[in-house]
C-alpha cells in the first residue's frame, strides 16, 4: 500500500498530539487520563542510568510516576524534540521523543533537571493513535549531593525506530 504524503503528515501530527497529551497529563498529574492515550497493554521499560524496571498498564504507570513526583513541589514535563517513522501500512509507528523534566525539590527547594528519551511504539486503532510500548532512557540528571559536575551524564540511548 502506497501512502500519500498528506496521509503521513496527518498521522505525524496525530502522533505529536499523543506526545503532547502525555506531557500535559504528567505535568498536571492527571493519571486517570493516561488511559486515553495508552493501550491497556502498554508497557514502560525504564533505564534510569543506575537502575532498570518495567511497568505494565496505564494505571500502574501512572501510580509509579505519581509516587516519583511526590518529591517535587514543582514539576514540568517538556518535549524538546521528536522524530516519527510511520510503518508502510500506516497502522504502527516508531517514535523517539527527547524530553526534559524541570523540577524543584520539596526537601530543599533546589531546582533540578532530568533529560531523557522515550522510544515509543504506537499503534493506530480506527482513526486514533495509541502508545503501545515505551522504552525510556535517562541521559542526564541533576544529583542531590553537589559534586564537581552537578549534572550526571549517561550514554544517550538510541534504538532503531524500525525495531520498535
């Protein structure tokens, strides 16, 4: 099936809307809304540089993120850039979304940052795009004890979008 550039553009914008909705949901801490953009079977694999874990389903994903955000009096999820590769059939896509978390600690009022990248598998069901699988990797974050280099840097995680 040969897809038109217009169809691909419409899908690209729809996927960007999914990413923007995620950023909005997390910033507002509106966890019940994750079910509007994630399939019930959506999995999240996290590589935080110092630990890894996997979480399944929008409810569990929201609960995990909510617990992590309790340490911040201010939190904003910022999308820095994204790249999308839509499969030839137009039913699935791979995306890479670079992001920053701007935060302020409850404990000491200190401003901190985290930088990471999501590698997403999205699926279209009917006219709607959904997050089906997410792989998150940290590549830099502020650490609590102020070392010589306040920002800890990890290798940038990169997956081929066709493999998602």
